[in-house]
C-alpha cells in the first residue's frame, strides 16, 4: 500500500509540475512520466483503475434498459447513492432515458477493486455505428476519496472544507456516478471508428514514445497524433472533462442556492483555470444553462 501511495504521490507531483509549466506555452508536450501503457495519464488511471473486462453480449443486452448487478452485501449503500443521484432533475432524466431505451443496455456493477473509484467501458456498437451497450463499474467505497483536481476539477471541489462539513459521502458517490454517466453520454455521440482507432493506437503511440527518448516530435508520433486527433494525453483530457461536465450538471442541480453552490463553483473554476483552461467553454455553457441563473462568478 505504501509503495502504491508513494507512486501516486510521485505521479501527482510529476503532473503538477507539468501542469504549471505548460501554462503559457504554445505547444503542449505529453508528460513522459505521466502515462500508463495505454497512453492513459497515471492520475486518470489512479481514479478509474482498469476498464471492465469485455464480456460476451448476454441476452439481457438485447432488451436494452439498465441492468444493476449489485452484490447483496452492497445493495443498501448502492441504493442510497442511486437515491441521491435520482434526487436531481439531471439524475432522474438521465436514468429514465437509459432505463427506457430499448436499443441500449447499460449495466451497472459494483466491485471491491478500485474501491473509491469507478470506471466505464465494455462499449459495443452495432453495425450501423450506434452504441448498444456499456458497463459502469462502481467501487464499493464510492462515498470516500476525492479524485485529483487536474483531471477531476468538479469532483475535487467537494474537498472544500465547508463542503466537508455539509455534504455527506452519499453526494460524493452520486457525483462520481454522474461522472460515469457523462462518459456514456459522450461515447454515444462520438464516431465509433475513431474511438476504436484511439483504443488501438494509443498503446502504440506510448510504446514508440517510451522507446525514442520521449521525443514527441518523432515523425511516427506526429503521424499517429494526426490519426488519433490529438496526443493520448489530450484525448484522455477531453474524455475526462466530458465526465466532469456531467458531474457539474449534477452538482448544479443538487445545490441550487447561493452559498455552498458558489463555494463549489468557485473552486471548480479555480481548478479549471489552472488545469483545463482550453476546456473552460464546456463548463461555462453548463453554468449558463442553469435555470436559476445563479452563475456564482462564472459569466
Ligand atoms: Zn472519467
């Protein structure tokens, strides 16, 4: 455990220096120490863990809807998290959409692996290119642990001292569930061929990068970047900030009054300014679409 913690701290420090040093630089270079063999930043992997293993399509997938595979001993806590998610319009609407969708099967499972994290994967598309199934895997202690602010500026906002006193773990868990729904929502919209190409080419990019003296200007890497539509780090940033955008929608619905809402939104803004400046528009659009018009400093 100790060595894992040291590895995570090391990755965090490496990324912090990367994030600060890249501010103001025209060209963002991939951080050498910051990716795993799939080109996935270690700080993303530290939260998401491994993607669920692919399974063969079951008959249940054919019918669509939401299939909850929760071991009995975790059922009570899972129901609390789900209730919290469904206490908002965002949660209710998204749940109802997938529940009633006959053409898409969403499996939600719970695992002791990666206990404070969650992940979404096992994506399948039909021949027409429509996403037909996905699996969200929630950790058994989803109501604990705050992801880092670099890739998870929204979930991390709950780490605020005033939030700590007033927000229960159940809200943290529901925010993490919203982040995973954000991944599903987004993946249903992307070009499946491009997504699959990225999954296939990112490990290749990483292998070359690690063997060429970590030279991102290597013509082979420039060609892969062109095919991928960005470097692996940029692709992961984009994916994570879509998850975070949906977590923001959830939190915006969950906290409608000024006060704590503004504290959370200010903290999100601070982290987004520092680490996700080029994605700010995506978050700003969510704040501006808030029916209450409580922008909390975002305009
Ligand atoms: Zn994510």
